[in-house]
């Protein structure tokens, strides 16, 4: 199912809404302050969620929902699921998308609320099954014939079953070998009709291989042609498979994305075990990768000893493809290894409003979280059901090693930083560690960096616009950089009249660094130069100070502070700091020229 949101119509339903939100680990939206997201217009927000196919649990009256949503209800094949729950939790009704998961979710919520769901769809009532909403890994090929088929079924016709259809056992469907109606499971592209429903089952494993640097289009074209030539349904593909050495191959990763199917990899030892079953074993391939085949061997390894190769290796100029089939279904999670993903995520300064949607998605998609204990604590409910790997302050390298090792196992890992991970944080250390190693497993991990709002940006926004012109950031910590280098950089910044952001200004062991830096700044900058100090930004104990260089209170600075020193043009007006970019000066000069 899609992203789920609990939408509450009024404060009288808040208690029920919050219970459901906790149960579903999702946000509660509404028009009043106690909600996770406060929206100004309930109707507009409801319709936006619906059009985005968000699964909506609406806490309120069914009549209200109908009136609010009426203008957006069009074609059921393009709509999401909507469940209505009474404000007091005494009723659950799947209002829309019953066969798209609404019925299933309604039953779950009813069980949670210890009531009975009000299911009204005909096939569920008569046969305890929704034929137009098959389970995972089955796809109804001829949806256009569903209504006519159901009309025939409800009129009393019996059904014959053909193929692997375990989900139809123990239902109320009248089954007979001689049934006029037919339900069939197949991996082929076949056309059903009002008397026959066709389901494509995920029973195919597509093995692929290619030369390094093969174009994405070449591999996609090869797979598409192979499917078309054999009349195979793309919906029947359960998984794409290859050898571990190809984990970072762009074309192979792209083919899985193109077909929206999982991708798994096998090591050469596993693939070599399939050599007796290969149609086209190759000594050349063996010398290159350690197995006598890649495409055929991968496909066979995926389907196991009871599966069979149904399309032997086909080739384009630089790529290969083979297809194997099992009699049942292929569970991609039980075979091979996924390519690991390491997302280096910036939380921003701390508060939820400053967490970017991309960063939130990376965290939600991950199985494992790695980070400093305080940073993981800041995640709150986002860390629910995640495996947490916590480290102390100063254990940055250990965090990166742990994250890379976890991702090397095929896991989705989020390495958490505060602020922006690319600014005095973990992202550069990740790439540094990879560059210094021969560990191929690390090098095959997919690395993404999700930016966050930095302390510099947050402090600047809170005090006005002090970095409206050229600026730089300098860390005063000499734990990793010699003080002589820091002092040289700070001097050059002062000589250039930069706005300067000072990170890591002081600590229990480094009080002298800030004193020295302050003395240097005072040699170049006027005593009245505006200064802003941000402490614990985005957290309950947040403090923002606006002052000037002469009156900067050294005792107010701690290790959680960010300091922004203005330049010769920076001003304080009406309690806000800003550094002019020069637009007004350009406008004045333009007027003079025009005259």
C-alpha cells in the first residue's frame, strides 16, 4: 500500500486518530494544533492526499467524507484507498479502494479497535476473496473482463482452476473441473475474456550480464526483445539476477529500475555450482569471473534445483540475458544478496520541520540506523522498528566502518549526521574510507548523500540574512587540523572581508582557540561588526544572540554554538542582521546611466 495518513475531521476524534497513528506508525493531520501536521483547509488537503494516492484513514463521519471528496472521485482504477473510522472508534468502513488494500487495512484496524469492520464489496461477502485484488506476486491481466466474470460467477456458474493458485484454496468459490468459468495462472502474455481470468505470477528469474560500461538502452532492449520473442509477460518477472562483480554496473541496476523489479546478486562459487545445468558454459567467462556462466547460472540459481532454464543465453553486442522458471513463486528476499545502500543523512539542526522530505524518506526506507546516540534520539518515532547502532562522540571512523559493513551485507543503512552531512560531518569520511581500502564489498555499495539544513543556514535564517554576500565557514577545532593552518585560513578570510561562520568554537579542552581567534578578528574587523550566536538550534533549549564584536560574551559560547561574524557591510536594522548583496547599488547606478 501507499503512504498512509490519518486525517481527523475534528478535535472530538483526536484520541481515536492518535491511537490509529501510533498503531500505523504514521502522521495525524488535521486543522488544530495537537495534530502532527496542521493544515489550513481540510477539504483541500484531503483531496490532495487522495489525488496523490495516499492511503487515507479518515476519522469522522462518512457523510462528511463524501461531501469533502465528491469532486475528486472519478475512475476507481486510478484512485487510492480511503477508510472511514468513527470518532469514538466504534465503526470502520472501507469507503474507497476496497480491493486495493482498503478492505485489508479496515480488517486490521477493526481488530486493533476490537470491533468488526463493515465490508460491503460483493466478492468479499460471497466468497471471502477479492478476485480483482490478488495477493502479492500475482497480477490480474484482464481487468476489463472482471465485472462480466463476476456477474457470471454470482449467477451460479462454477469455476475450473489451472496453474499455481494457492490463494484460491479455502474460499467460497465453487470449483469444478468442468466449470464454465476458468481462472488460470501463467507466465505468458495471454488474453482472457468474460469467462476466463488470467493471472500472471512472479515465477520468472531473468539472469543478465554485460561488459563493463554497457549502455542502459542496450540491456533494456535485449531484455524487452527476449520477453517479446517468447511471449512472456513482464509482470511474471520476479527478480533480475547477476554476479556480485556487477553490483555497481549502471546498466544492470537500471534494468531492475526500468521494470520496477528487485535485483539480486550471487557470488561466483554459487554460480559455478550451476555449471552442469548450463546450456552454454564458457571457459572464457570462467577465467574472467570464476564461474562458467553469468546470465544462465544466475537465473538457475534463483529458481533452485526444481526450476528450469526456459530461455538459454541470448546476446546483444555487449550484454547477455537468460530466463529460468519455477513452478511456484520466487521470493527475491530469500535468494542471493541485494546491493547495499548507504544513505548519509543530514537531520538539520534538530527540529522536525527542518528535516527534508528526502532525508525522511531515506530514514524510513532503511533497515539499520548508525550514528551518535544523541542524533538517533532526535529521530523519535522515525527510528521505530529500525535496528540502531549507536556510537559515542569521537567514534566517527567506527560509525563509518560499521555503516559500510552493514551495507556490504545488502542492507539499507542510514548514517545519521546533524546539520548537513557534507559540512564538517560524515559524508567526506565515508568517501575517504572507501578511497583508502581495497575492500571490494565497500566499493560496490550504493552511496547517496542527503543534504540537511546546516547550523550556519539555521542561525542565519533566525537572525535575518547575514550571509547575503560572500562568506566562508571555518572550524576552530584543531583535533584534525593543525592550529597553524586554521589561523592562516582565518587570517585570509579576514583580509578578504568575508562574513565568517565559526564552527566548533570551544570545548572544555580548547578554550584558548576561541580566545586567539577573537583577538585576530578584532585586528581586522570594527568593534561594531554585527555578530550572531546560535546555540542548540532547533532544539527546546535553543538560544539566539545578536550582538557585536566588541560586546561578544565569551562565556556564552559553548561547543554547541555556531557564530557568524559579519563583514564591513553587514548591518543590524530593527533587530535583524543582514549583509547587502548590492542590488540597490546596481539599481542606483542603472538610473544614473539611464539619465
